[in-house]
């Protein structure tokens, strides 16, 4: 930090911010490093928001975009009220002044014309070209009044500061400006800064952005350079530059091959093709990049983003501060590995190569992975032990989640068995003909199975998920992105390494990618051009969050596992307690565990009912009473708060129903379409239940825990789906395939099939090729 200039200042009582006297912040000083990752932006305390002309003004360039401006003020106010120190560098005075002057000129000329002609009829009035300085002078007061009115709605005071280039080159003026800004921030006031366009001189020709060295002078010739200069002067943590483009692109924005650059590093200018300037404003994108790099080397993080897009502008500033993938983030730290976008492209290319392999080759990869799970058992368990020790030391996982995280020799052996099942059953998956039709003579149509494309599977805690899902993706010829929880990082790393080792035997190592970067799940859900299907594996909250965050990408999964067991009047005494115990107590954290027990009213106060209650007490299951069950009891357990509760622990709800029809109605009203069970010896009642319950899995006299891909003989599952389309229940290979149509003709055209044409449609079904059942 720069010392005070003289002894007098040292001896005086000077109000300070961060132990820095307000008037002694130098142009070039040792500043803290900028943030290396987007996820760190949430820690930004001092933020400058630069509003470009295209953001503030309307499309006709006359007047302000009031709705957009109101939204920006709301976001800035929200962040200010969180305790951050917000500053705004704004354009708009010229546009606002142009609107006001045009109105005045029109009014003035119309009145003179009417007086001169003696008529009130108006003729076309020619408006002269308005000089920018005059417009700025006319518009600055109105622009500030508008900001003040908007910020007042959030009980925030704003202050206007007009600057020119000379205010930064004159040492005394620069110190005065610096002190003023610090004092305003100390008083929780939002400074609104603008170049004083009414008197601004032209930029000095030899003091423009010379390179990107922070020691060089930066000329304030537009609001981009002004914002960068202020950000460095004020030791700002973050500079957000809003314009009318999404950020930086590797090709001109709008061209077919243009891709948004998520992270931009110093020295990457060669990878960018700069387009034209925005429709208004002084600085184009090249000027923004130079200003951003200057600020970055001064220790300020920078994001360039779109402030005009109607779908995102309402939360673009807060999204950036929350670390979401918006715009282009400038960073000095280049990651060692590929970006997640590059990983998705690698997975797609690898998946297509994988799909083109022979079925035997894909099976060979899975068999090899199964062997590696047992051959490298010690290495896997050692990595898992480190994950468990770290989770236990930090105390961040509940006991059920620790159980999910834990691997064992028996788990690995079961995994290997399941993978071999997948390999054996996958021989006839991709490219299988499921329909053949002769459309006309020599015109045959086939519908064949093909991979969905690139899958994103997000899973929590359970590292055994990784080889299971990988094997299913390999068998179905899909590219795969895996995003595991941090708690299983080391287990996932070794399992992914073994998966890639198995893939390497046929040169498709890149088909399965493990996302190790700091991307948040919500950011991954935005990659709709790279990912074809998202499959969440984890808590109901995780699934709901992903379903909410997915932007144009289908999500296959279940948000909750509210599974019911209905005990009918004709239930077998021997079967009831066994099935209920297994459904609730064998693994209560599983999504297919019993959560609500429905009991026929006639079974109350019977020995069977007492046996059920005694068994639950012995197993230490906490019971909650449904409303009807509570009404039958003098002293009852705590009444349930909601009949739509997934406990995920040794807890369950008991409710009473009058009939199998009422049980079905209860399940439809409160269930989650996951897995529901009836226990009865009455076949007619059982069939009614099986046919009428509209869930993905419906069982008779069997535990809810059978709802599982491995137990269904699928080898494994990517998840359980309660969707109404595509796959339902445990999803194996078949659920990861879609179809395409192949039409083979010989010079056929549609007009030949018209009323007077020479061809007729046959639409004959043809026999299917014999499937490989080995």
C-alpha cells in the first residue's frame, strides 16, 4: 500500500477503508490477484457495473430502455443490500438528451410554423443534426433524476460523478476523485459515474491503451476505458461490462461457427475475431477486451456479458456475481485440462466412434472394465477410504450418505457381475431393426435403434454409479459426461481412469468424460447444444434443482421416491412383516424404500396389526400417523405434516383406507409414481391394484426394494424414471436408445403416388431379422 505523503497526513485522523487512506491510492500499486474461477465471484465485495450505450438506450437510439434500466437498478440494489459496494459507470446521457432536444425542437418549430401560416395543421418538420455535447448537457440531469427515482424504491441513495480524462491525469484531481468515491461507498451510497460528454476533450493520441501493461497510461476515451481505470484505481474485485453481445466469440457473432468463449486468458487475442461496434456507443469489442485485460492485470476480475437479452437481462448481474456461466470471464489462471464444452465435444465424437464399433467390441470393453474392478480392488478401496476419512473428518455427510459413499469388496464383486450382465445383453442393442415396412415396390422402410447422443449423468455420494452408468453408455453407444459429488472425488477419479483404460482397447478413450472443473450443475444444464439427455442420480432436491435448471435439455429421473405398501384384508400374516421390514429397513435411504404404509381399516386392532407395529418398533422405525389413522387412536404418534413426504430414514407414515379402490386413489393423490406394492392373497384384488395403479413399478407380494436395474436383470441402471414418456422404472440399455428411419428406394418420388400417378402405396409389414439371443 502507498504510504501517506507527509507527516502531517500521518498525524491527522484520516477515515480509512481497508486500512488505506482515501487519498493515497496510487495509479500503480500492489493489488490482490483477480479471482481465478467463476465460483469465487460470489466473494466479490466491491463491484463496478459498466452499462454500455446499447444497454441503456432504446433501439431507436432516442431515449432510454426504461424496463431494462429498472431491472439493472433492482439487481444492483439487491447486491448493495447484501453488503457489497456497488458502482455504476453509465452511458445514456446523449441518448436521453437527444430525445429531449428533438421534442423541444419539434414543439418549437411546430408552434412557429402554426403562427407563420395562421393554421394549426402541422407540416413535416426537418430536425437538424444534434451535436453530441449539447445532447449530453441536456440529458445528464434527466438521466440522474431517473436513477435517483429508481434507487429510491429500494431505499438506496445514489450520487452522480462526471469525469473527464484530465481528472485522471492531474494528480490532485485524481486524489480528490478517489477520496470522494471512497467516502460515498463508506456512506452506503451508489456512485453513478459518467464521462462529462458536455465538455469532454478528444483523447490524447499517445496515451491510449498501450499494450496491456498496468504501468502504462490508460486514456479515458469511452466508458469501457473509464470503467477499467476506475476499477483499478478503486481496487475493485469485479468489473461487469454489459453490452449487446453475449461476450467474446471465436468467430464473428452470428456466424454459423461462432462459439462463445467461456473463459478468456491474456494472450488469447489471436483466438478472437472482432466484429463491428455496437449500434451505438464509442467502443467496440476490441476496446472492451483491451480495457478488460488492463483491469485484469491491475487485479480486478472482469466479465463481459449481454445486458439486452430479454430472457437473461433481468438477472444477468446477479447471475454473474453468483458465479453462473454468463458471458466471458477473464482469468489469468489457465486450467490444465479441457473445458467442459471441450469434454462434451470429445464425448460426442467418442460416442459416435463407439456406436460404429461391432457389438462384440463394445461388449469386450465392458468385460474388460468388469475385470479391472476386481483386479484393481485394492487401489479402488484405498481411494474410497481416503474419501470416507475426509467426509468423516469434516462431518459433512449424514450416516445414510456415508453408507452410499462406502465401497467394499462385495460391492465391487456385485458391480463386476452386473457389468458382465450388461455386456452379455448388449449384443443386439444398437442398430436393431424394430419395424420393417414395404412402402411400395422396391421402397422399403426400417426403424432401427440408435444411441441418444451425449448423456450427462449427475450423481451424489455413490461412486459405484460411475462404472454402472459407464457400462450402460458403452453398451448403448452413447457419449457420456459424468459429474460426481466432491465427497467421492478420489473414488470417482480411479474408477474413471479404469473406465478409460477399458475404452482404450478399441481406441474410444474419450467417449466417457469425468467433469473435474468447477462448473456448477446449473451451468452444465445450460449446454443444450452439447448434451442430449440429463440423468440425475441423487436426492429428490438434486433432481428438482436439475429439472428446474435444465434449459432445453430433457431430464430423465424421478423427483421423489414416495413408495407405498398397501396391506389388504386378505394379506398373509407370514408375508406382511417380512415384506414391510425389507421395504423400509433394508436400506431406508434408497429411493425405492417404503415411505407410507396403507392398512385396510378392518385390520386395525387385530393381531396382524399389532405384529406390524411391534416389528417397526423393534427396528426403531419412527411412526407418523396419517389423519384417518390418528382419528382412530386415543394416544397416537405425531400426526404427519404431509402425506407427500420422502423420509429417506427409519421413519414412515401409517394411514388407514377403507378399500383397495381408496388405496389406489391415495397413491395417485400423494404418491410420486415410483414403486407401489399390494400384499394380499386375493388374486382379483391384486390384479385390480396392478392394473389401476399408475406408477412406474407396481408389485404384488414383493418388496419395494426390487425396483432396481440389477434386480430386474438389466445389469445396472442409469436411474429410475417416473416420466410419462420414453423409459419408465429402472432404466437400462433400452432406455438409452432412440430410433431413426432408414428408407431404401430406387428413383422414387412422391408425385408418382398422386391420384393420377403410376405408383400405389402398399404399406406391407415385413418380418424382422432374427435377434441374437446368445
